[in-house]
C-alpha cells in the first residue's frame, strides 16, 4: 500500500511540474532606437513589451548594428532592461571595448538566469536605449541603433488552467487523506459482520 501511495504522490508531483512555466524567445527589433541622454533621462527611446506577468529572463542574445555620432563612442551606447518600474534595470553595452565613433556590428549572448531578473504583475519588460557619457547638449542624439535584434529567453510564470489546477489539488488531497489513514492504522475497507 505504501508503494501505491508513493507512486500516487510522485504522479501528483509530476503533474504539478508539467503545469509549470513555458520557455519562449522574445525577439525585439532595435531598428530606429536612439541613444540620446544618460540612463533614466527624458528623450531616450523607451519600449514596454508585454512578456507575461512575473515572467523571468533567462538569457539575452544580441546581433545589432550601431552608429555613434562623433565625438560620442560606440562603447558608450547601451541598452537597459528590466521591469516596468525601471528600478531594477540591467545595462548592456554591446561592445564596451570599441572606443571609436561611426558604425559597428556586434553580436553576443549573456546568461541571465543566475541574476533572477523578472517582470512584475503587469508583465511589462522595459527596454531603454541610452548613452553612458553625454557628449552633446541634452536632448541631442549621441547615436542610433541602425538595425538588428535583441532576443530574450523568457520563462513565462506558470498559469495552470483552473480545471487542471483543481484536479491536481484534489489528487494531492486524496494522497494526503490516504497517508493519514495509513499512519493511523485504519483499514482501507470495512466489512459488515458476517459478510
């Protein structure tokens, strides 16, 4: 009987796990984005993209072409991303080592899983294009993102269908009830005397 209960508990755990999160890429075309001011200042290109409530960012791949207007440098152009509040933004400079003005193409990837970056209940991923150092007057573009993509590996928060969640909860309840009966030493079936 204990083996059956353990199998039932393992099955319930498996079902709960399969109701879990689904991973999917979110591809953002950066064409036309402008890095105008320092991070958080008015004028920068800011996009809000719905990726699902409480979704987690696991990784980022980029393949972009940038243009920095002299004397601004390509290494100063950056993109920041995180929840819509803007308080937890991570910042990426596609090529931190390129100390030149003009155009350049950059590709790479970054594992974000250890950082635990998630969006809030609104499901909005905030992306801001900015410049690390302000070479021109406020409001004047330092550079722009000619083309390319940012690809976020996103795990959506688990949202099981109500009927599936109810069945799993019922199954877990039955497992618990059976375990309690077994621990108390109660018989699983009772027979009327003489039958």
